[in-house]
C-alpha cells in the first residue's frame, strides 16, 4: 500500500506537531505521508518539486502568499490536486471565495482532528475516483486516436501501394523482355562483326564515337541496376502494406521479425549519414521465434514509436557532441528478440546508446500527453498508445530501463497465445546494417 502524500500549509509551527501527533496511527499504517509548508510560496515550491502530492490542506491567512492566492495557482501546477482550506468560522467570505477557486471542502479553527481525518479520507477518495475517471476518459481518447490513425494510415498506404504497384509492375515485366531483346540484338551485332569485319569508314567512325565495346559491357549492368531498383520499390510497397495491416478486428498469426524489418525499412532514410551526424547502425540480434497471435498493424506502430524515439534521442545528442566524439562512439540501436523456454512468450528489446533519461522523465515516459520534445515535434501520445497496445490489446508488458548517460532500452513482452510448433522461424544470427 502506498501512502497518500498530503501537503499541509500553515504558518503556525505548533500545528505541525499536533497534526503529526493526532494522525500518528494513519502515518504508521502508511495511509498518510505528511509534508509541511509554512506559506503559499513555500507550498508552491514543494508542489513543483514533488509530483506525487495528492492533496493540499491550507490555511487561508498566511504571510508572503495567502491560501486564496495559492489556490488560484494550483491548477497551473496540477489540475488533479484537491484542496481543503482552513479558516475561522467567522471568515465565511474567504471560505466562499476559496470554494469558488476550486477548494472542495473546508475546516474551521480550532481544528477538530477527528473531522480533519474524516475530511482527508473523503478528499483522497474523491481524488482517487476523479483520477480513475480521467484515466478512463484518456484511455478512450487514446483508443479513438489510435483507431483513427490506423484507419488513416491504412487508407493512405492502400492508395499509395495501388498507385505504385501498377506502374512498377509494368516496368518490372518489361525489363525482363527488354533484357531478352537486348541480348538478341547483341548476338546479332556480334554476327555482323564476324561476317563483316570491314563495314566501311562511316560505320567505323560511328562505332568509335559511341564506344561500342563499352556500351556492350555496360548495357547489361544498366538493365540489372534498373531491375534492382524496381525490386526495392516492390519491397518498400510490400513493407508499407505489412506495416499498416488493418486486421484489427481479430488477432492473426504474425512473424515479429517481418514487422521489425518492415518498420526499419520505412525508417531507413532517418538512419543515413547527414552533414551534422554520422549514420546510425542497426544491430539485429534475432533469436528463434514462433509466430504469435497479435494485431500486426498496431504492433508495428509500437515498433515505429520506440525506434523513432531512439533516433530522436540520438539526433538530440548531436547538439552536445563534436564530430570526433560521434565518430569515436558510433550511434547504434540494438534490436534483440528471444522466446521463453516453452515458447509461450516472446521478448523484443530495443536499446540505443543515446543520452538516456533522468529518473523523473523515465517515471513519466508512458504518461498521457507527457513529452520532452518541443512544441510541434512531440505529442506525448506515442508511448502512451504503445503501452496501451502492448498491455491492454495484447495482454503483454512494456517497460523502460534508462539512466542519464547510459542509453535507453524498451522491453516488449508478448504472449504467444496459441501453439505453432510446426511454423517456427529459424533466424539465429547477428547482423549489422549500416545506415548508409
């Protein structure tokens, strides 16, 4: 049981001793944890430095900053913190003002400590119910955002894939015919050269001008290069379709490695070297995994959110490191996969060697709308949605290990759900892929 943290704000030092004495049973039972401040300004500093405070009990009349001013500033810090005010019974005007500014209850002086305990418990219960209701609303909103996003991505990708596949299909099929035709023409040209070794001065000048020998050797390479290019486009189109698969109505058997590879292909442009930083290496340490029952499109979004965050962290590190430091300590993201001994669970670890997170940031990383990115770059939804997809949609677990200067690792644990003994992917290998 975690003790509820209560901030008591009053300029009477003796009151602190009395409250601790009268509420000692609650403190020993770890129901309450009391924090004291002696004016509004002191209280604001404690609230800003401690995000775990659940409620405030404040006197109205205090020096430096009174309770009414403190109440008006509470919402700027945390709208979920509930406040109870303390004042003389005759001070009804200020009590009414306090209630209008968000206080949910009041106590009169001299304090009835039995009434104080009841009021605290009632306020904490109200705060708990409010927080649970807010969490449910946030989850519903997150689900709606997630659903709309996946629907929009699916429609976009289907449209783009259709527009790409048709012309690429024409090119790919025609390249094979073009290669055959060119080989036939080169054979015919070779026969002409054998039977007519002296074709005349005009033809000889033309052959010299077009560098026939170089053309004959280079033309097959050009055709091969064109074929490779079309294959890459086809693979990208296939990866886009795999990434945004819209099978969200029921789980299907899915190869985790296929999802990771599709995500990496989509993010490949962000891994390449740029003027301001070297390339980011992707180190794959894929284990032997079974197919798992899941929602592939949503799981791929989790991979995308986490890997993109790692790339962002490494990009931010560019601002602090010189080129020599970056070359001496190359950026990398390591992706490890493994199955449990009985194959009932699979684990995906995504780790970067970036700047890492402070304890405060790590504890809030999955919070709804929390972001350390500047306005316009981060929404605070990516990791919140990722945890919801992993833990609520897939009954798995998503955790984060990070410390300043030690990089960040996200661990995704997913249940296999069903048995696929005969359909196991053997990928026991370690591969290093350069971003170039």
